[in-house]
DNA sequence: GGCCTACATATAGCGTCTCTACCTATGAGC
DNA sequence: GCTCATAGGTAGAGACGCTATATGTAGGCC
C-alpha cells in the first residue's frame, strides 16, 4: 500500500486504536499491525510525532508509567478526542462515499 | 471534507474521470463536481499540475485543440493509464478495507 | 562480565503533494 | 471599451509522513 495514502487519515487510525483503552506508542503500532493483518506497519517516526500532535491538539493525554523498569508513556483519549474520533469516522464515511462514486463500479459514464 | 484527505488519491480520481472519454482540465473539474454532488471542488492549481504529472508519467496524453477560438488541452488515457487506473482501483479497495477494519463498526475492542 | 537483540521513546531533515494566490488570454454581453 | 465566464498555467507555502539516527533498559547468550 502506498504510504502517502494514509495522509490525512492517520489521526483517525490512532484515535480509533485508543478508543476504549489506553496504550503506549509501541503498543499502538502493534495493535494496528494486528487489526490490519500486517498491512499497516507504521514506523515509529510516524507514530510518535503524530501522538504529540494529537496531545497538543488536546485529543489525547499521556501518563508516564514505569513497567519492568522501562518507561512508558501511555496515551488515552480525552473527551475532545472522543468527539474528534466521531467526526473522523463521519468524515471517513463521507470520503469513501465520494471517492467510490467517482471510481465507480468500474463502469463507463452513462451519458444521461 | 478536509482537502488533505485527497492526498494520494487524486491521481485515481483524475484517471477515473478520464476513463472512456476525453476531457480538458476545466471540464474534469466540473465533471468531478457533478459526480460528487459538489463535494469535490478541486482548484485549478491542484488539477493542472496533477495532469502534467500524469502526462510525464505517461498515464495520459494531451492534444491541443481550438474550440471557438479558445485553446483547449484535451487529455485522454493511455494504455499505461488504463493499467494505472486498474491498479488505483485495487489499491483503493484494499485501502478502504484496511481503514474500515481499524475504524471498526464504532465498536469497542473485545478484551479477549 | 560483555555483547547483542528486543523493547520503547524521541528528533532532525527530507521529499512530496496539495492549496492559495496570482497571472495570462479569448469570446460574449453590456 | 469593459467586465465576466471560460480556460490554462505558475510560484510559493505549508503540512505531513518517511527515513535515518540517537538514547536507554531488560534479558538472553557466550
């Protein structure tokens, strides 16, 4: 899959992954790999900056915790993040509807 | 709709719009507005460079024609463009499948 | 003990792509 | 003649994800 295709949809993926649970960055990457069957293999250099962006935007908050002597920054959604996720889902549905309409069923254009 | 969301899918839209017919740039914009019900309103500064990119890539070719004294550069798909369109459609299907899987049915994660 | 790998977070620089904002040119209508 | 709609085009900017790299700990292996 083209990496660029994610552009503009990464936030939605991260928010959705954090929906109803809290994870640290590394775990988010693994979770996305799982649910996508390996199709999504986001590099850390993509995820960590994105999470900080989301935190700056107030969509997630993070807590430091030490597990097994290893520091982890655990993220979870805020109220605003929940709303944002909702909005992202709507936007995604609208987006796919529009693009599907253009790409069509592989059909030519009915010159109505 | 967020404009950036198109990123990486613009080529697919343009190729699909040219599938089975030839249009000039301005007409492509209008065609996309029509099929999307107004949701897609691409600025010329987006479309013209994209078409040139597609032409450089060999996916479309253009002919100058003069209609009513006005010059028009009419684009149409090449064989490679047809193949590219096919590939774009497949990529789109795969892409939506993956993202849909992550965004889920609005469902929480089954803590299995 | 020393070394390497896996885990975990983070930053810098790069390249690409779309958008905004402009510019040019013609024909038609006023 | 002037303005508007049509039509094509370019320049510059900004955003964003990727690649590459750096840091530090825990645990296994030799």
